[in-house]
């Protein structure tokens, strides 16, 4: 009973979010399980496409990275670079990709996509460059409004910093210290609230599970 109630709740919540996305020129799709993400991408991504990704636990948890590495795509893989010079080249190459895949830090019920980034390597190509952007996010990323989105990002930032093996004040305390560390990852705050001028560029795949941080 509990599981069915949550499935119902997540589906209804997704319906509202996707309806609000549509009002702002953003396409949306809802799937109940992470296992449905890769089959959906198989339908969406033409063979031979060049595809880049942003840093994301969600892409790992849904099997997207393995799928791209094994598939018939030109995968611009940021995770396999050997040194800083190659990493810079690969990240710049991402701007020319046909598709850019990433997740979101938060999504409001109104249909706003909220991102916090360190060096901007995820948000910059999300905003400009690739022909299409696909954002894959668990239903746990959905919050009531922008203030809740900011609070969510503050809550998860120490975990992201620890995941990246950074030495910031928040990795010692477990809470955001609004630091000025040279390893700070909370530098670029981006809100995508409308894509009416670029319809069909963005697609959000909402998944009815907790994914990522």
C-alpha cells in the first residue's frame, strides 16, 4: 500500500511539474523507474550523435554512462581524461556536441531548473552550445520554490564536496559554511526558468525514484 501511494504521489507531482515545463517551452517526460531511462534514451539519441555529459551521480545510477560508452555514439567522455590539458580539451569539445546530458540540483514545482556549479563545466554547455540538452533527475530533486531549491543545494553541497575529495570547511563540518575556499564548488548559481525562444532544446526526464544527491 505504501509503495503504491508513493507511486501515485510521484506521478501526480510529475504531472504538475511537466505541465509547468510546457508553459515555459521545456519538454518533459516521466518514468517510474531508473530502469526506464536507458530504453528511453535509445529512442531519443540517434546513432552516431556526439554526446557530452556533465558531472552527475544520477547518470551513473541510471546506467547512462555505461550505455553511452558501449553505444554507437561519439561519446565525449569527461571521466577518462588523463591530465588537465586533455580534460580542458574535452570540456571545450562539449560545447559542440549534438546532445548534452546532465542532472539538476533542484527543480521547482513551477518548472524552474536550478543548478549550482563550481567551474561551470556543467552549467555552461547546458545554457549554450549543444543542440539539445537532456536533464535526468530523480523526483527527490523537486522542491516547492526557489528558496527551497537554495536550501536543498546548501544541504547537499557538503556531500558533493566530499564526493569530489575536496578539502573545504563543509567537508569537516557536514554543513555549508559559505566559505571562501579555493576548492569551493558553490560558485555559479543558474536558474533556467524559460525556453520559449529555444523550444525543443530542453527535455527533462523525471524519474519516480530518489537519484543522486
